C-alpha cells in the first residue's frame, strides 16, 4: 500500500480580498509541494475570506 501525505493549511484570510487570499493559498501550496504533501486541505470559504462569528 502506497502512503499518502495529507496537509492542513491554516490561512488568515481577509474578507472579500480574493486576490490576496489566493496568493496566500498559492504560497501554502508551494510549501506543501516542497514538503512532499500529496493532498492539502484548506478551510471552507477561505478564498472569499468569510469567517463565522459567534
């Protein structure tokens, strides 16, 4: 059985700033690639920067 390395990204997104959020995602992807990560998961809606509040 082949191993699969999974990574979880924690991104500080900015509400509505998709371009900057995308740049942050791409930086995480490049870092994960350099670490040999096969699958990288991001928080839901992190590109749009939407955050749930209590």
